[in-house]
C-alpha cells in the first residue's frame, strides 16, 4: 500500500467520524480497564448495559473486597464468558488493590494482570495516556486486511506488522476511527461497500466484484 493511499484512508475515516472516541461507558480509569476486559467477544452495547448497574457498586479495585465472586457474576450475567470474566476481574482487583493501577503503566506491566491481553493493554493506554499504539482485535485485523494495509493471517501477526507500516502519530486517532468503521461500515458479513469512498483502493471490494463478474460471464 502506498503512503498516499494510507493517507487517503486516514482522512476518509476522520471525515466519517470526526468526534471518534470509545463507546464504552466508564467513569474512571479503573472502570475503563474493567470494561475493556469485559468487552472481549462482547459488544460495547451489552457491556454498557451491564456496567450502568455494575459500576454503581464497583468504583475502584477495593470494591472486590465487598463482593463475592458469585455476586460479580450476577452483574455480568448478560455478557459472554461472564463466569470466566468475573473470576479474572476478581483476581485482577486483588492485585490492583495492593499495587495500584498507576503502577501498571506499560503494555508489559498491564499484561501481568488477569485477562489483560496485548489488545486490552493497548486499548487502555491509547485511551488513558494517548500512547501511540493500535489495539488489534479480529475486527480491526479484518479491515486492515480488506484494505490491504497489511496482508496477515491473524490479529497477532497484524499487531506486529501494523506499527511498522503506519506512522506513530496516526495511531491514537486510527484506534478510535477504525473501531467505528468496522462497527458501522466495514461490517464482517455485509460491509457497506456501495457507500464507501475507499472501494477504489480496497482489495476486498475488487476481489468480490471480480468474482461476481466472472460468475456473470459464465
Ligand atoms: S469498500 Fe467495502 S470492504 Fe472495502 S473498506 Fe469499504 S466497506 Fe470495507
């Protein structure tokens, strides 16, 4: 992909989402970390619905002392893997109540917490500290491959590649705009290609249309 095309993509996403920011509900950094942990394989909508109630009783890491693991589970019941997530949130809070979230200020340190993966850590640092990183989940991985910014087989591989290709100063902004783009436009099953101004440079769009034309001519 040429530098011009990358610029074109960044500018288009900025135009689509001029006020891009996380859609997760939280009132402090601790709650944001918990919300990101909960959002694995779950929509932000579902997470927010649970957290509007859960965060009333769960404002800081010490609140785990007041709640049994089972009662945390009750608050999370509507989200995927709620039992596992409740257990890991419980363990993470045990550590945070002793050591303080401020001490977990790097990707490596955050990953020592339970159920905090490289993507979780990057999303958290990007939002709270404006750290120039890009959290790669399956969706961001899909969009970057569709556009051929990368040509990779897994989110982890994309994670390694993407920061070599994109400029550091673009990553914080892209972190937010890419999430909104996959959520509302470049959807997994039915991407809204007809409305998309990137179709001229999109590998996925070219491939799909090529296949359609071939089958039409057969
Ligand atoms: S043309 Fe379609 S597949 Fe390509 S980036 Fe736009 S919405 Fe996604």
